[in-house]
């Protein structure tokens, strides 16, 4: 068995900024009320004409460049998304990137799709079947919004992020994985008959603040690690208030928790964890040798976490 870790990371943050002022005028509420409820200051929307393939291509190229490998060396592309505009996104991305000797997989696992996709890609590397796997999380939630549904319009946004997964030193990379689902809660966050996101905000909140800290504890348990070993946590950027309460229940320091993405990019569903990881690595807050926990939770209802030692 080989050790699998992140060799490179890249993101695609849409340029169009949707401020709280825009949303507040639509619903007749104040900017302060939006921030109090969600912790969001701005959210990002992709161009209506942009496809998921377009979004993935940019993030994927940046991750491959960051990893220092050639596109032709990519053995597999895994796409984690909830907003399919086609069911062959992996194949289309593979062709765009020039990964000519490459397998592909389109994966749908709710808001935890990046965690599931990363865990899946890691298996191929750990077994030695593939050397480099490109994992891309992407969602275009703006295409699934009812603009007059306040519960969802305040929160959701667009984005893409990618990582190249490959072999790393034995003491680095992914040390543990925990994933679980409970379909009895599927009714709380799903697509309605018009293919719009429909959410029971209170039920999702209560689920998230419960499962988020439990997922952290469980992944540390299966990895024979303790919370005191953890240097940084990157949770799904669902709502700042969920993150704050989950971290309080966990008993961890908010100083070492990523929150920028939810505040300035909004909840783009699948890619938020990968975007957050990129932000903290770029800022130098996650350094070589740091123990990092990535946590996803949401639609399904599903949740999961990965603990990894950062570095190659």
C-alpha cells in the first residue's frame, strides 16, 4: 500500500460578486440581518453560459500546474458535483485537459461530494492502480435557485476546486477517512419538482451542528489521533453560524478553522472544503507537516471527514 496525499491544488472562483445589498433589496431585509443569520458578506455566481466543464477545466489546469505534473500523466478524473448539466463531465474535462490515457468518474454525494471524491481517488493511489488522480469538486448552485426563496438565495453560490492526488511520504497524506449517510433526512435538503434547491433550514442546522463535531471525533478515532494533535480544520462552508456552534461543541479554537470562503464566496456546496484548503495553504496557515481535518456535511443527509498530514 502506498500513502496518498495532495500534490497540487487549484480553484476557480467566479468573478461576479453578489453582495448582501443585492439580496437585501430583493427580500426587504437589512444587510446586517443576512450576516447575522448566515455570516455571509458576499457570494459568487458563475456566468449563465458557463458549463461545469468550463469551470472544472480552469480549476483542474491550476491544480495540475501546482502539482508539477503533465496532463498526460493523469490516470483518472473524478468529478464531485450536485448540479449536473451533463452526466459525462469527467470525460469532457479529460478531453479538455489533454489527459489522453485516463479513466473518469462522475460522483454525486451531496454537499460532502469533495470528501467522497477525495476518499475515492485516494483508494486508487493507495492500491497502486493509478499514480495521479485529479479530483474536482464543482457546483453551479445559482442554476438551481428559486431567486425568491429566501432560505436558499441567501446562502448558495458557485465555484470549482481541484486537487491532484498522488503518492507521498509514508508519514504524510491521508491518515483516516470516515463517511456516513442517513437518507431519512433526505427530505430536508433536496431538489423540488421545479429542480430548485429546497431546504428546511432549521432541520439542516440541527443536523449539521450535531454531525460536524461527531465526524471530526470519529475520523480522529479511526486514525488513532486526538483533537489536540490537530493543527487546522477546514469544514464545509455551509453557514458561519453552523461552523461556530459545531466548533464550540467540539472544543476547538476558531483561530484554526477556515471561515473565509463562507463569508466572501458563499456556500457553493461540493467545492467549499477544497476552496478553503486552497485559501489556507496559500495564506501559509496550513504548512508542511500540519495535521488537517477536512469535514463535509449536508444533502443526503450525509457527512464525512478526512484527516491528513499536509505535505508531499
